[in-house]
C-alpha cells in the first residue's frame, strides 16, 4: 500500500500522465530507514527536505510539520505491516501537475512508499567490493547537484556502466575532476589518522549518513575529519575508502584499480554508529 496525499491506496494506483515528477523530474525525495517503527535520523531528513523544497521554490504546506509527515509515514508502515520490522521508506514530494517548464502552481503532492529491509542495525559488509571512476559524464559543482531530486540520469547510466564492467559501484567526478561521491552515496577516504570527504561546494549529495559520521568522528580525538576536495590520485594513496548511505550504513571498498584496502576505521565507525542509534532509541 502507498500513501498519496494522506490517502492509503493500492500500489498499482495510477499517477497522472501529467505528473510533473514524471514529465520534468520536478520532484524531491528522501530515503529513510525505519527500525521497528522508529525513523532513523528523522529530524535531519525533515530539515533537508524543507531546505530542498525552498531551493526548488516549492510551496511548503502549512501542515508539513515533522509530526504530520512522521504520522503519514507511520500510517503507511502500519498499512504494510512494517511497524514491527525494518524498512526503507521513500517520501517523494512533487509539484502539482500543470504547466510546461513553468509550473502553473508551486503547490505540492506527496507520495510515501515502503519496502522491507533485512537488517535492523548496520552490519559490516566485508565482502569483495570493487569500484572505479565513471568518467563518461561529470557533475556540476552547484547547489542543485546536492539535492535529492529524481533527475538521476547520470546515476542510471553510471550503474549500467558499473554492471557492464563487473564493478560494484563507481565514483563520480565533478567538472573540476574532483571525486565527489559514489553512485548511491557519499565517499570517505582515510589516510593515516585523517578522514576526508568532499565538501558540499564540490557538488556532492548533502547526505544524512555523511552528516552522522562527520559528527561521530569530530568526537574522536584520535581521528581528524576534513571536508576537502579529493583528487583521483589520492584514492591510490588511501588506507581505506568507504561509501555511506542511510540504508547500508557504511560500505567499505576493498579494491580500486590495482589497490586493495583494509576496513579497520570502517569497522570502528560502524560500531559507534550503531551505539548512537541505540542511545537515540532509548531517549
């Protein structure tokens, strides 16, 4: 079952052919992990969505409070019997249909879908995981590139490229030839006691898991976190590389070209991440 503007409807319900999300990619979305009805990092997701709607000049309805949207997500979880399980929730907001590139209205619809996921907490994925650069197309280092819109042509083509080349993922470059992110998450590079991740100004996604890990590392005196541009050359010199998103948590990279990597820092951060989630669940 899905939630369309507060109405729980069948998943095969038809969206209008005039949907602006379908026609123009005029839509934003948040992917949220839930565990037994608890929305992980919900406040961060909510404020990112509100900021993104303002950047996209969408009208934020008066009732779009944190409480209202959480209630709608809970209704959808309940309708799908997922309140006692772990799930992936997709909350999409699109502008009302009407108009061409110029919309008739800045008012919005919302759609909530859910899907069960197997893991309640984040587990270390230590299987072989190989990545390479995707250099067919580049990301523009602008504010629009940092938003979770459904304009994902580059990610789709990059995912096909990865599959055709027996890769698990690809790292994307911006027009300045800096490494900015993976196809499905942010990227972190570890060298000695320094953890680097690209700055938002380079055009990477303003990731929710990225924010959690930066906050965690800042409290660890033995490590230093830097938001700084990363060159492809630095990947070859790194001790570790890992990719982050809210569904997987931390995905260590084991191979980039001829270089293989360990996962000691990934393992340590994953433990601290799960502790943070457990502590927030008891509050």
